[in-house]
């Protein structure tokens, strides 16, 4: 048997299968994207300014109804608009 391949009783019948199953990127609670095996930083999800604004705003502590109304803002792809809107909401 070729030494590159594990025996038939191995839980990982394909070479490097354990590494292959853990490559999917994951977003952590700090809004960074990690991936690969072992995990490594791929990139930050948001720039530093937006991350600081989101943490200072603490939207997760808002009442449920208010968060429900903010979902379109939080899903917006226009990050400049998101920053401007969050600053306006924080100043109220």
C-alpha cells in the first residue's frame, strides 16, 4: 500500500481530509474573517472606523422593535451610508 494513503480503518480515508474540511471561512465575534487550517486571519470584515462605531453604538442592547427597524441599515452594502446613519443615530 502506498504510504501516502491511510489504511482502510482510518477515520480519514482521503489524504488530508481533516484539513480539507476546515477551510471554510468563519466570521468571528470581532468581525474578522478567519479560515484555513490552522485558522489564520484572512481580512477584517469592516474597516476600523465602522467596527469602532458598531461597538460604541451597541445596537444589540436596543429594544427588539428598534433593531427590527434597523435591519435594512445593518444589511446595507453602502458602508459610507451606514457610517453616516450610525453617527446620526448615536447623536440623537
